[in-house]
C-alpha cells in the first residue's frame, strides 16, 4: 500500500506525466520577432493589419516583422532566411513554412530537411525559434504534418501543432480553401501568444 501511495503521489507531481514544454528566455520589451513563412505569414485572405504577425505584435507588445512570401516553397525559404536573419537580427523566429511543399506533393523528407535546416540556421546564430505545423489537406484535417512535431521534439523548440488544423477546419475562419480570414489569423496570433507565455518568452 505504501508503494502504491508513493507512486500515486509521484504521478501527481508537476511534470510527472511527461516532459515539460520547451522554455525560451524572456523577450525584452525592445525585442524584435521575425515571423517567417509563406502566404500564411503574409496574410493572404486578409489585410496587412489583420495578418497574424500584425495581430501578434499587439498581443505581445513586441515588434513583429511580417516576412511571408506567398507561393514560396521551403527550399526557397531556406535560401531567403539567411538574408532575413542578417537584415533584422531578431531575438525570436516564428517559423511557419512548408505548406506549398505539401500542396505540391513534394517529398516530405526534403521538406522536413529544409524546415529543420531553417531552425538550425537560426539557432546557430543565437536566435530562438517557435515552430508552427501546417496540416496536410484532406477531408479531415489532422494536426501539422508529422515531420513538424518530430523536428520540434528533436530540437527542443516550442511547437504549435494543432491551431492551423483547427482554423482551416472551420469554414467561418477561412477566406478560401487553404487560407484563414481575419478572424482565423487572429486565432493563430492568439495561439502563438499563448505558446510564448507558456514558454516563458513573455
């Protein structure tokens, strides 16, 4: 009985049910956040001031640069990222990329390699990273394609894996079949802000 009680007590302790979420250092008030990606970061389907980076800036009270290029595939994003990191010298990178690879049925292994290389490029320059998973299209949207979660776990970065599937699974939050509307982008920004709070960044 004593052993059973001890085991139950252990299971009730914080963090006993699994590893804690990755932590980030607090972002100073003058920090710069680089939101990097494709049309989902650009804000296709909404106006610039209702894109997720613009909304996120108001929620976290830190400067957020919107660096999204509609139609861009991950290989091109990897090439572009080095210049963006040099130009903006961000404290934090929010990476949401790979959706166009998925839509064009590119090899998941190559897409995953590009996403991982982007994370490692930023981390190698001392820039913290948050990763957003993009779901595969279909009748029933699942969470972000599996390789996103594997990358996040392997590199120990905070990961938002469910929010885009939730948004794109709700017609009232979409502007078309693959892009959110203003309300959807607000949901995305709110989810990223909550993840930043959970990770200790704000």
